[in-house]
C-alpha cells in the first residue's frame, strides 16, 4: 500500500503507507484531488468552518457536510481535513487500484480515521466495497480505522445543523455567562426556564445553543429541539471544552 499526498509546496509525494501514517500530518494537508463539479447537481463543493481547528475544510456533498458536523463536535477529534491522501495498492488481478477517502480525522491519542460519507449504504458500488476491504486492513495495521459513515437520523441531522450555527466562540457570550448557564441547568429543566433564569433570552439563548454544541450542556439529539426540551449540565466535558474555546478563532460561514 502506497500513500500519495500534496505537500505544502503543492508537489505530490508518494511514500509507503506505514511510513506516511506515522510521519505525515494529514490534518494539515490540502486535498490531493479536487471535488468534482457536476453540471445539474443541486449540491456542489463548499466549505465548513471547523470549531475544532479554526480553519475551513472543503466538502463535496450534503452527506459529507453532516459528517463533518458530527466529527467537529466530537471532543476527541483534534484535527480535520478533506481528501488529504490517495491510497494505491495492487489488486489480486495484478492491476493497481487507488482510492481517495473523503475525510481524515486526528484523535487526541494520535490515531487517525479515514472515512467516506456515502449518502446510502450501497453508494459507490463494487469499487467502493473493494476499496473498503483494502483500507480497513491498511488502517488496522497502523492502529487507525477506516469507516463508511452512515448518515445520522433526520432529527439528529436537523438538530446538529441548528446547533452548528452557534459553534463560533462569539456566541459564548460575555464573561460569566457560560458559568451562569451551567449553574441554571445543574439539574435538568426546560430550556426556556433555564434561559429565563439567567437573563435576557436574546443574549442567553444563543449562548445556550453554543454550550449545547460544545457539550457544556446536554440534551438528547434524537428528539426535536424546542423551548420545553430538558437540558442539563455535563460537568465532565465542560472543563475540556473551555480549553478548546481558548484555541479557536476565525470567521466562519454561519450554518
């Protein structure tokens, strides 16, 4: 298995996969190949501003965008990039095959995830399934993982899209507001009640959504968000999220 990727000067480099996995920061690389623009298709390539890294990540489909949201909200993910590497290997029939996974995620323990974001389990056909076997074996060998990420349920996806609109640090509010929210929701209570207990809803509600995105506050995302949904503090994640906020900046595309 070989890995081809675009270096910082733009030149494509090719290394043995095991060597590349241990030495290359794929989370910092530009795409090794561009996402195609298909005439007549309703969805084209776009950019996702990552709350994890403070940088933009390109995406090529609605399915990929929602998976970026999921990974961006995962507190164990510390790096994200799109199509940073092309994997090449020789198939049993003697021909060289290649595959470019759509996403790369770096975890806090140093391991990596290569992933594709099919819109349905059968997307990609036989070629995608053959690549899956080769990439799973290659990733397992270096202690990583490869996955074809299944689209989340519609309600979860809708909730993520809503909360993602408040992911930027500007929505955390003035000093002390996040602490006040944590105190107000120390015990489960309806969203509207806790927000009203803290102050003006025009200022407090965006901060509450921001806290829900980062995990300061929690609620089941498999139920529609509304003013009476029960919210509570997740004290275990709060400290780590505060550290993440201090390292994030930029000007994202909201939503």
